[in-house]
C-alpha cells in the first residue's frame, strides 16, 4: 500500500519559506548589481542602486541570523544540521537549504509503512 502524502511539519514549512525568501533576496541583489554594472550614467540612479544593494545585503544578513535561530530553536532541525555540517564542504547555508528541501522527503521516508 502506498503511504498517503502528509505535509511537512510546521518547523520545516517555516524553514522552507525563509529559504525561499533568501533566494528571492539574492536574486534581487544580483539584478541590482547587474543594473549597476550595466553602465548607468545617472548619478541619482547609481546612488539609488547602491542604497538598495546595501539594504538587500542587510536583509540577507538578518535573514541568515533568523534562519540559524529557527534551526537552533528546533531540536530535530538542529540535530540534522549538525549531521550535515559533519560532511566536508557543507556549511551553514547549504545545510539550511538541504534541511528546507530534503526534510520533507526525510519526513516522508521515516514515516512510510513497512
């Protein structure tokens, strides 16, 4: 019998939302960098782009702290992150991304019948 799909737990859904938001911020930052490097000649526009880049950088820094705090506050996520960090080449950001993307599959695998 095939196991019925169940949504990931709330702690994983929150991590997924935080990681998606981080990806969106990184994408916006790259777009603004591209605009800045495209040869914008207006001093005003360049200034606005630089201010927006600084704002995005700060948002990403704060979000990274929030993601770490979210994982730290959950014993399952914290334990899984520690296991991932024991793998050479896996750092905190990659571990958080894997937890957000793989945790739901891990949740399903561990709870399937048989």
